[in-house]
C-alpha cells in the first residue's frame, strides 16, 4: 500500500519516526510529506533513512511531475502525525498553502490524524469545532492521549502512541475496503421528458446524493457503474458512467446493467409521466391562450428491477416526499416499499429549501417489513456511507 505520512511542526514529530518505521516494516511504501516546521523538530536524513525514500516538503519542488497533486492522488492512506492545532484548523478550512495541504486536498484516500498539542489548545472551542468538522467528513482522529506534555504540565494533548496510530490507520483502510469485489449500479440525477426539440419536463434533482454514493462505493473498493441522468455536478474520470436523459433511456441502461450487479441503488428522480407525443418542431404559441399536453405513464423501473432481481442482489430505492410530518412520511414510505418490492427504501423530505442541490441530507431507511433500519444526517458523503453500510449485513451472511 502507498502510505503518505504527513508530519507537522510539533515536538511529537520525533515520535513520527516510529510511525514511519512501523509502516515500512509492515511492508508499505511510505512517502513522508513534512512541513518546513516539522523539519525543525526531526531531521530529513532520519526520515529518509527510515522510509528509504526522499522526504517531500517544498511545494515548488517536482513541479514538472505536478507533485502537489500526484502524491495525494497516488496515496491509499494518509496519516498525519503529529497534527498540530494549526494544521487541524487548516484541514478543517481546506487550506492548501503547503505541500501537505495540497496532498490532502488532492486525495480521496482515508485520512487519519493524530492531534498533539497542549491541553488548553486541544480544549479550545476553535480546535474542538475543527475536530468535529473533520470527524463529520470521515476523518479518523486518533487520540490525543492524556499524560505528560512537553512542559511540566499534564493533561490531554499528548500524541497517541505510534502503535495505536498505525493500528487505527490500517483499520481505517480495512473498513474502507469493505466493498472490494462488489459490483454496484447507481443511478443519479433527474430524468427529462422531451416536449419538443427545445423543451422538457424535468425535476430539481441535482444528482449530488447519487454521485456521493457512487464515489463512496468506489472509494470502498466496489466496481461502480453510474447511470447519470442530467447531472448538474462533475463526475470524476475514475467512475464508469453511462449518460442518459429520459426515463426510457434510464430504463434501458439500468435493465442492461442490472443482471451483473450485486447491488442496485436507484437514487435518480424519475419522471412518472412523459408527453404522449414529442413534437418534431418547436411548439409555436400562435394565438393560443392555453396549451394542453397529454401525459402518459412511464414504466416503473425500480419495481421491475425488484421483480427481476437475481439471487443475493440487493435493491435500494429512494423516496423523496414533501410530507412534513415524520410519522406520516414514514407511512408513505411503508406503502411505497410494499409497492416497489425493493429491499430498502431511503426516505428523505424534500421541499423548496430541502433535499435538492444542497450538500447535506437527512434520511431514514426502512426495510421491506417497514422497520427503520438506519438513520443518517450530515453531508451527502456521510449519508452515502451510511446507505452503503446497509449492503454489509446481507453480504456478511451469504
Ligand atoms: N422510480 C422508478 N421509476 C419511475 C418512478 C420512480 O424507478 N417511473 C424509482 C425512483 O428512482 C426511486 C423510487 O422509484 O428510487 C421512488 O420514486 P418516487 O418518485 O419517490 O416514487 P413514485 O413511484 O414516483 O411514487 P409517488 O409518485 O406516489 O410518490
């Protein structure tokens, strides 16, 4: 595994040598990215001898190989030990004013940080808010331990022991690789039903939640096919994407890909009706005061995928409801899952200001019996991971 060990400027940097050594002895390729301040605490030759590789520190070295993004893109795991209060604040804000900041921003690998600082700095509300923000984004925080600090003082702030940091880091990777070997089909976005060559009936789905699921599944090792209906967000080049627009195209693409999938996640917002006739030319208003469009039902893709699902295949549907009352919304979900026949239904409340195009989401997941099996609230990325966790239970039994 390609591990980046980020070292920042705190006295505990001397213990980072043991973190590097343990990872090297465990057979990993370790690339040290040290901030200039870290190198005031621990020598470059020490780190290079222990890691058997050059230590990177300067943002403006290796520019021809675009090192500031390459190191992060190639990493399977990033461990920052020690992480100073300053570095933690920069990570929380997404700053990239040094090589380590750039490396972390350019990476989708699990990030494990080991804070080290004086107790007052650790307990400061600013640091605590930064830690909470990082944790919500899925960053693993190891420690700090409580004990003797650099001065005469004793308290929480000591960097966790190197063995504990390495163990937590390797665990984070193992947990993130829990979908290796699984093929997951995800639909995202919203379908558009053409009226004439310039108009369509669409919906407000941006595709953010579906894309977050596809990205999270790929990051956890799954082989992902994303069927994207008019996404308003960019799709990383690493994902296999089939672009569609109408419900008919979405139905054809999902039906074709479904038999190969271990799980199908229907996050796309699908039009229930389409214009019966699509005008070949732009519809003119002429003198008409009103216009009637006759709409006909589209096929229910989720119901037919559920009906035709293969042995062991897990099918997850979504239900966006405007009903504000939680209990009533749950009842709507129960009726819907019975009608759709899928294994799980992810229920979320939508409205003028909720659900669509935002970066956060709140969902409740029910199973075929109508019981609540999971609840998640937070970034669409963290909600995506919670939804993917549903897949682990049936597969661990099989
Ligand atoms: N869905 C589908 N095909 C359709 C309509 C919806 O596959 N023609 C899927 C969606 O992708 C979603 C689930 O069914 O996973 C529920 O979609 P939703 O729009 O909430 O439900 P509807 O079937 O449209 O039910 P209703 O209109 O009664 O809310």
